[in-house]
C-alpha cells in the first residue's frame, strides 16, 4: 500500500509545491478609488519643478515649459489657499502665468487671468477617482456669450502608457470630457507626474490639439 | 485408521498437505475403494456447501460483475504473480468482499462460521440432518451417519469464497443424535431466516444434481495436478470462473463529458456537457493505467494583445477569455479496488498535456463502477492548472516600439484553475 501511496503523495506534494500560490495567478483587482486627486495632478506645490510639453495646435507645433510657482500671493490674499500659479513659457519667450486650483477632492484649471477670476474653468479631476466616475462642469473657454457643459468620465485607471520617447508611465488615469457642442477632450494623468498627454477637438484650447509630456 | 485417513483427506482439501503426502493420499485413493468413497464424499460435501452458499447469495448479474472485476485484476502480465495476488490471504479478502457485497450472506456466514457446528448447515437449509444428507447422495448419508462422533467436533472453515464444512468422526452416531444437534443449533439460528431461505433455495436447486453440478464446473473437478481447494494456495477466485486460457483485458477506452468551474476568471458559466474527452488507456498492471486523452474543453486563457487606434492613441488590450480548445494529454491512473456493498474502484490520476498556446497539468480523484464484464461507469473530479504561454505586460510594454502614445490594458494571468466533474463510460477490451 505504501508503495502506491508514496508516489501519489510525492506527485501531489510536487504539484502543490509548484506553489499553491502558483497554481493560479492572483486575481487582477480593480484599482481602488483615489480620494486624494492631488497625486494624479500637476506638482503644483513643488516650487521650481517644471514639465515640458510638446504642443500641437491646428497650425503649429511648439514646446511649452510649465514651471511651478506655488501658491499664488493674490490668491492667498483673496483667501483662496488652494490656488496655484505656474509660469508658461516657450523657447526664449515667456507666455503668461497659468492658474490652477487643487485640493484633495478636486483639481481644476482656472486659466490665465488670476486666482480671483477664471476664463477657462475646467474641472480636471474629482474624487473619487475610479473607473466610471463622472462629473460635470461648465466651461466658457474665454467667451462671454457661450457656455458649454462638459461631462467628464473616468474611463481607465491603473493602465500603463508608453510614450514615443520610450518613457513608460504606470498607474495612469484616463478621463474623457465631452460636451454637446461636439468637443471631446481626453486627458491622461499619471500618478506622481500629473498630465502626461491630452487630445482635444477644440481648436481654441490652450493645450492645443495635442499636448504630450516630453520631459519632467 | 479411518480418522487418520480422513484427517489426510481434510488436510488435502484444505491445501495443508505437502506434495509427498498428497501423492501418497491420491495413490491410496486410487487403490482403495473405501478411501476413494470417503474422498469423494468429502469432496462432494465441500463442493455442495460451496455451491450452495455461492449461488444462494450472488445473483447471476452480480456474479458476472464480480468475476469481471476479478478477471480484470489479473492482467496477462500480472498473471505470473497470480499465486501471489490470489494467495490464500488474497482469496480470503476477496471472499470477504464478496460476502460484504452479498449483504445478507455477509451477515450470516460469520455466524455460520463462528458457531462451528455441522448442525448449522442443516439449520440454514431448514432441513433435517437426514434431509440434508440425502441431498448429498445416499452414500454420503450413510457414510456421514456412520462417521458422526460421540463428541461432535465440527469445523467449518472459510477460505476464499467457499465455506468448507468438514467433519471429523471417531465413532458412529445415529440419526437421532444428529437431529439433536440440529435442533439445538437451529434454535440459535432463528435470526438467520433470510439466509436460510436463500440456502434452502440453493439446496433445492442442487438437490439430486450434485454430481451434475460438480461435473459441469471444471473448476470444481478434482485434478491430480491441482488441488481443487477453494481456500488453498493453488486456486484463485478467477479460476473458479474462468479457465486458465482466459485472456485479461489490457486496454480501455473511455468517453466522458463534464461540467464544472474555472477559477479565478469564470467569465462564462461552464454548463453541463461543456467538455468532452476521449481516452485510451493501457493497463501496465491491473491497477495501473497509462494512456492518452484527447478532448475538447473550455479554458480560460489570455487573449492576444490586440491594438486599436483611437485618434492619437493606440490601445493595446489583453484579457482573460473563455476559449474552446482541443487538448492532448497523457495520464497515469492508479486504481484501488474497493467493495462497499458493491464492487467499485477508486481511481487517482495525474495528467498533463498541451493546449493551444499552453499546457495543463492536473490531479483527479474518482470512482469506477463496473456495469458488466467490459463496461464501467466512471466519474472523477479533476483539478487542472491551465497555463498560457504569453509575455507579461511588462515584457510586452518594453518590447513594443511606439510612434505615438500607447495605452496598455492587460492582465497578467497566465495560470488559471479548471475544476471539472467528468463522467462517462469506460470499455475494457
């Protein structure tokens, strides 16, 4: 009897020692909801940090450098402690300051006016950041006469994105912003980096038809 | 003198007599009519007791099934080991198994054995000793009557599937004395009424035809070169049913279907009859089978990485999907004959094979239930690890050359688990 059971026992042990854990691979879990969206947004608090983007508009291709300047003084005076300013510049020329607001639950673009007023309000991220999460916001895109309502939706979380320069970003969130006017903007935010890529059908977007991170 | 020669005869039938003494005994049987008569009386008594019990309990279909099983346990290769496999001990075990199968007899026979009295035979047959002896033929009656000892010492020995009832006599006894023994013992065997009925039926069936029964069954015929001792070392259960030229089945073919589950990615319900497989096995020995299986089944495997271009981005996605694939595998099965009311076999199998773009290894545990000499119902629960040969997401990302941003959406699950309940038929040939 032992002569029989022993080989079977060995085979069973071998089979199991191949790894109880290795019998199957772990179940791929859906990424957990993110409640602090700051980690997926621009490093606005990191004064002096800069990100370089390659921007394509309808007619031109240029490189924009965004340098973080921290909390905006005027914003603080107004009591908006979450307003941050960045310096946008092209090669050999300074463009303008660009303003953002960011807290744990929301991160949005104010535009180039100031912390006190916005001409291109754009709610980039809203907690919880999880696939299927949606939110809406109104955007005038600098116009006094037209306001579009955008619906944003998180369509992917935790995916990997590889750029043409070979740089790979893990844990990327994809958000699609769509309006009834026909504009569809898609932005990809990488954890720890912020905006890494965006596409837009809006010809008047400050970020052009396409903007892609090229250096950090 | 009579007791000594009778002791020899009894020892001969028990298989405990050595070859020299056996030869001497057979010689004396051949030259002495008295000894020959005594020899034949014992032989017929043993055969009658055996056949009575045997056919009283086992229905023809069950008997066929059992002997098919027994036959299956002696392959051509293992036949050389038949002496070992079907040794006295094995035969006893097999006999016990048969008794268990037979249910009621399995209950009655131990009592029958333990009481150790000739009268129990009469009680079981619900006949008087005279009637019982008359069923064995007049010469036996006369002889046994004359051989009943004053202090009755009856031994009933069970070896193999036979119950051997032998009697040692030192002096003559009358029919009345035998009746007394019968009356005493019949009172203690009232609780074996069912067995009595069965035995009665059998005795009735064999009454007056003992000689015919014995002569019609070669296995029961005494041979000079082979002791017709059911409990001896030289006879097996198989020999009771099949002649030596009977060939054993060494191949088996099976067809099975299955249902079950897949872990962890059960995207699709594995409905009944989802999988099918055909197996061809070869019995290395009676209880060890190797073979080849081909099947069609549902497997959870990684899909190919498929790119889709959406505007300025390329999406590369890969996920677990349910695929129907063919597989070919080798298996090794070890069988454990078991008898719990009916004969069946436990089977333990290890297998491994290939599937498109992967492989599977598994363990199975199941049962085989003989339906007749050739067919068996087979059911087994199998756990198989399904492995898909594929690159990890990291490897794919690093090896992919991109000209525009690429979004990789992929899971790394190369290994899944299939749980299946396979059920079907096996045919041995």
